[in-house]
C-alpha cells in the first residue's frame, strides 16, 4: 500500500534543504503571493466570494485529512463540527465587541472543548464503529441546531429571536469589511492553520500519529500513548475546524441550520479522500472540488448533481486504485507526461518517424 | 406530560416504523456478516426503486404491482451489480474502507435521483399503497394495513432470515464466511456466488424497505437516502452481529421516536432518538475492548 510508504519523518539531523524541497517551497510561496495579491483583482466578486469559501473549506478538509490520512480516524461528522464553530463565533460576535482574531481563537477553543467531549468516549471505539458514531453524533448535532437555530442578534444564551424582522448581519473585522479584503483575511487564517498542522506533522505528534496509523499494537509496544495522541489529533482537528467556522460566519453574514445538513459531512469526507489525505495540498484540492467547482457549474448553468455523481465516482476510484488522491496523482501524471513529451521532442530532430 | 390517550396512536406508527428499521437492519447485518461490507447505500437503492415505481405508476400508468415489483427489482439489481463490481476489488480491505466505498455509490445514486426527480420544483410526490385505505380499530386506535405489513415484514424477515441462516445450505455457507472467508473458500464453498446471493438479498430488502418508507414517511430522495442512518443505529447496537438484537433495538427506536411526538418539550428532538440510543449503546458495549490485529476487528 502506498499509504504505508509515507515518510514517518524521523528526527532528522539538521541539514540543508534538498533541491526538490526548495522548488516546492518556492512554488508554494509564489502561488500564495499570487492568490493573496493578484487573485482578488483578477476575479469578479462572485468568484472572490467563492474563493473565500475555498479558503474556509480548505481548513475543514485539512482537519479531516489530518484525521483520516495521518491518524487513520475516519470522521463522518466534520460538517457538524464546523457548525459548532460557526455557532460559537456568531454568538460571540453578537454578544461582544472583541476583536475578530480573538473571537476566532475562542470559537476554535470552544469547538475543541466540544470535540474533546465527543472524542473522550468515542475514541474508545475504532475503525468502522468510530466512523459511524461520528455520523450519529453529527446527526444529533444537526437536530439540535435545527431546533435552537443560529444566533441572529437575539438575547439570552442561545441568542436567537424568531420574531426579529431585521436580522443584523454577522460582523466582519474592520480591516476586512469588503469582499476582496475578507478573502485575503480568510487566506491568512487558512495559511496559519496549515502552518499549525504542518508544525504538528513535522514534530513528535506527527511521528506518533504515523505510528498509530500503521499499527496500533506496534505503536503501543513502542511506548506511544495511543489514546492521548488520538485525542490530541481530535482536539487539533476540532480547533481548526472551529476557527474555520468563525471565518465562515463572517463570510456569509447570515447563518441558518439548513446550511449544515448531515449529508455535508459525508460529501466532505468524499472530497477530502478525492483531494488526497496524505498531502496538505490535498486539502486545497478538496476545497476547490467542494466549493469552486459548484460555483463554476452554477455559472455555466449545469446542475450541481453532476458533481455529486462525480464525487461518488471519485470516492470509488480513490479507494480502489489511487489511495493518495488527486494531490498525488495529478503531479505524478503530469511528470510522466512531461517525460514522455521530452523524449518525443528529443527524438524528433533525429528524424525518427514511427 | 400529556394524557396516555395522546400516546396511543403513536404506539402503532412507532411499531410500524420499528418494523421497517428492523427489516433494513436485518438486511444490513446479513450482508455485513457474509461480505464484511456495511452497505451505506441501502437507503439510496430503496429511494431509487421507490422513485422508479412512482414514475411507472403515476407517469406511465402502470398497474401498482408492476411498480412495486420494479422497485424491488431495481434495488436488487443495483446492489448486486455493485457487489459484483466492487466486492472482489475491496474484499481484502478493512471493513471501514468497504463501508466508505458504499458512500461513493450512495453519492452517485443520490446525484442521479436529484437530477432525474428534481425536488426544487416543489411538487411533493407520494407513493401510497392500497393497504393505506383498509384497516381496523384496536381499542379506538386506527390501524392501517400498511402499518401491519411494516411490522409483520420486520418480524417475518427476522425470523425467516434466522431460520434461513441456520437451516439452509446457503445460509450455513454465509455463516461460515462470516467466520472466515479464506477457510470457507478452502472448504469448497463457492465464495463469490454466496456473496452475490447476499448482495441480491440485501438489495431486495432495500427495495422493500424503500417502498414501505416511501409510504410511511415520505417519497423524497434525500429523506429516504439518509434514513438509513437511523436503521444503522439498531445495527450498531447489535454490533453488526445479532439479528435478534437488531430487531429488538429497531422496534425500541421506532417506538421511542414516535412516542416522543406528543411531548411538547421533546418533540423537536425526537429525530435524535436513533443517534442517542446508538451512541449510548455503543459506548456501554465497548467498555471492555481488546486490541486485536485481526481483520475481523470490531
């Protein structure tokens, strides 16, 4: 299995980065700078909003990819976790005048607490049972949210007032009130979350997770506290998903419980698997699949149902033939194509006609 | 607390709902035991069958029985086709991966259904069985034949499947495969054929459940597709193993769900019933876990 070939990144002796590593860092920096400075200028407002969603959902798929790819925990309740984060952020934004970054942090921490409360008992289960219990919990959260509703500026603990005629929008940070500015803001948050996850993967927790994913008994024998590191992964994933929920609240201004149906959790797992769970790029690809493609199809007047069908086919394809997803497959196929074309071009001048 | 009279009608509807959950649960358990696949597309194939039946009956003017037969046949055929195509490819993978793969099928079917039977138009479809009209009264509670059929189907299929697994050759082969696929194959059991039979049986049950739920709950792709999550609760409590426990859990879930309806403070939370019961059941049952390396891990 390719999955097991993933580097476990042993504590490496400090050495100079290799050439491929430098190229990778270079490409990433250029892409990020392009997205930050040029993208909002080039795109229409419709696509700027879409790209904000992509930034938000890349954090969500990052969290899910972390659980699935690094630790081997399949969660079918990620959309519900996102809803908790969005709820907490919206409540805080209506109730207080705290600066936005602080609210994001608090929303993340609240979601983390909720995630821990769920994770503490659920992590006694493994594999299929854990996946199904997350699905059950997501179902419960959806039902609760449908009843208590999202805060809309009302009073009380729940902050919902069904009789409100003029619902105030959820506020944005003052430095990012316009849509392009908010896109840049979301991007910065997303980059920070990616950096947080990368820092985990490259250090002790990442190595523990890799060991757990390959074999729990072996990890246990190696003296790794399986339960603790699984809970850590759960907490980290909940935290960053909660932050994403906070960004989402500001992005769409109004939150409704029908925006977070249980089936979204299932679709999220599908796109995360398609994007690729063994690389951080996979999360970006997954978010593009999940948010950019529907916007594109919508613009072209094509039904989004085709996309659902595509996701279904994608899941089957990933599970049967390409476990590392698009983030791995596309560069490899491109490299293969490049080599093929290179050989062809070199052969041409020699007058080799087949 | 409302008076008892308010609860009475919900006992009947709860038992009917529990019967369908039991029927679905038994189908899921048998397939899981025989092939190791938890079939998450169970609701989706039922929904597809029910929608095709609806089209045949209301659009093409086909007689009722033809529509119902088509529903069961389509559900069985789709399930069998999936099992034949992807069963062997994923046979040696973890049960988790096999279950996630059926999510792929669920999404494909859901997309197709939403495309062909669009819900945005707003017109509500309904599939009513002729058994809705007839019925009888027990202690002043109106009971329709459909409700009787739903509960009876649950009971009959649980007992029937139990007997089938115990008494027939095919059933014995399925139980053997549940224990160890490789040894069963070595003993000369045609593993692929037995698996195919399990897939077909599960699909047919999916079709029957889809037909009954379309009548009892709603004929809507989203509802029917994701209603499987509720049946899963019963299966989970039975730890994907015992059909008797599945049956009992399904009846309890169906009953509790409907009995919460008249209680004003809880009525909007009643859809949580299966999830809460499953969560509590699983957590209590998993207290003493043993770490295993086997593929049959639970």
